[in-house]
């Protein structure tokens, strides 16, 4: 039976097995995203508050990585730094070897809140980034139509957000993030505001999209079962200040059954790391 195992390289900065040092070209296991010694401080009433302290993490091309940890461990802060939405106080994030200095088309972000434009249709929301890039209308329409079908909303292109369920809105948000063909998809608890049944359905659909597109995904969640369901590796963060406690490789075949022994063992192990 497949088990969960330690991932030795990502948490301590070692190079992945089989790669030469400093080889940052994507593919063959090399890092697509590199987080090197990232620190983050915020101003506080009694002085600076350190949210992140020396975080090191490599994410390989096409890998699905989940970030978990206790409240206040800096999961969302780390994701925002990777996305270029928040500058680090120290350290550096690199995409394909180049420093991330701000948001850009190579980094698609999906938040828990959908942030859809209520005056735009589903198709209009999905096409927004393409319009900003000046993509010709014919090409926009083709890409938009393909993505609406990919996320399971075929037939809803003309609907407005007010006519959609929460799960449908999040599908639109995912399609919008994918429209500009980012190299990295960054997701901050995207299914946190939907019911449990819809959440499980969206998890399966996200895995289908991931397998179809081959995108690199970094996914923040507080739900350990969700992390074990989705991830190739689960990064467990510790708090006060936020830092990588352990990186756990999920060596379980997909689709994963939550009643399987290996799945249950993995969930309990990660919960134990968070609790400790």
C-alpha cells in the first residue's frame, strides 16, 4: 500500500535528486518556483511582528503543492509574496530563476472570495485578462469558450454572477485565472466558502483541470483532508513566526479515497505535525 513520506529537498534547501546545483530550468524535476530565505515583518503596536522567518521551498514544474498549518502561520502571506502581491522583508522568490518583483501574467491567483465583476457575464469575466492584454476578439472568444467548457460551465457563458451558485462562481474565477495561460496557479482557500458536498466536487474538478493543463499549483488550505486529497506534497508550516516545519510527499494514487488506510494515516500524521 502506498504511504506518505518525508520530502527531503524542499524544507531544507537541498537540490532535488537528479538535478545539478543551481539548475533552475523547468522540467525534469527542476524548480519552477523557488522561495529562498523569505522573511516578512509587519508593523505592530509593540514593534515589528515577524510573520515569516527564513522560509525555503522549491516547487517543481507541474507539481501540486498544498500549504497547511495553524492559524497565524503565514500561509496566505507566503502565497501573496509568491504572487508578487506582497514584498518580502528579506529573502527572495524566483520564477524560472528570475526574481518575482510584482504581479504578472505568469502568476494566476484565485482567492476564497470570487471577486467577479457583477456587471459582466461569465464569458466577460473569463475574458477580462485577455482584453487587458489586447488579445484579438476572435481568439478571446475561442479561449473563453474552451475554458468555460473545461470548468464545467458550458451553457452559462451569458449568465451573470448573481445567477450563479457559490461553486459556479469559483469555477468562473478559476477559468479567469487560467485564461491568460499563467505558468503558476496560486490558490488561497478557494473552496472555503462552499458547502462540503460542493467542496468535494470542486476538488475533483480542479484535479481534472490540473491534469488537463499541466499547470504548477500552490494551494493554501486549512483542511488537512483537502490537502491530502489534492497534493503531490504537503508543506506543513509552524507559527510564531511562520516557517516550514516539514514537507510531506503524498505517495498515494489518484483518485484518493478518504477511507483508505494510507489516506487516514497521512491525515493523522499531518494533523499531529500541526498540533505539535
